[in-house]
């Protein structure tokens, strides 16, 4: 079953960000675009490369009005320890959400039952709390922050211009398509 169009459930979790612990809830997420970036576990191998890639592009996500939320089933305490110990993860300035009760992993349908870990899932959520884009990768396959940023930009464009769609590899400023009877069979 597709998660496109699914409204995220209410939640409240603890997070680590910029040297502090904080609480993040659904109310904090609403009103802006969000990227929920699930990964299996702290102190692993592919995960720090992904979190560093997101950290390197964080200002671009923020410029799009999109907050990045990394999420694993570890606690916010473990996130702090990993942030303190890993040079790559030490670059992270976005909220690192702890999900030890697996509330988010279950809601976004990425919980690996029996392992207590999340799949590598990325979800773009609109300001109303509705999933607009998602992808889930096998554990050994890392993701690309630039592509996720492109998808945020495309989702925002489509939301703002409902009569237009973004073709493959679309970037802001490039030509879009306006679906119509005249366009059928012309591409």
C-alpha cells in the first residue's frame, strides 16, 4: 500500500541538536516542509556517510523551507554520544530524533520487525503533514542528499503549480509539463 498522501500521526520524541536535548512533536513539524531521514542505527557504517552528506547540504534544505530530521530507533543520548565521537556525524546541525519506542518507524512503515531498527527510508512531508515523496533502500545502499533536495524542490513546485508536473531530472528553472489532451502521445 502506498504512503503517498498519508497524514503522519501525532508524535512526540526526544532529539539531540546543537549540543542540546529537545522535544520534537508533530506540531513542530507542521507549517514547513520536512525530510524524515530514517537509518538503521548509530555507530554503523553507511549511516555516517549519509548523515554527513545531509549536513553538507543542510543550508540548502533550510533555504527551501525544509527541515531535516534524521531518525533511528536509538535514543537521543546515543545520538549525542555518536555526534561527539564521529567526525562525520559531528557536522550534523539538524535534529537527530530518537525513536526507541519505534513510534515513527511504525508510522512511516519502515520498522524492521524483530531487529528494532528502521529501514533506510526518506520521506518528504509537506507543511500540512502529508507524505508527498518517499523511497526505501536496502540496508547496504546509501542515499544522495542532492537527489533528495531535488525531490523537495520538485514537490514544492508541484504543490505551488498544481497544473504542472516535473519531468525526469527536473531542476528549478527548467521547463515543466502541463498535462493535457494535446500532450498525449507527443512526448
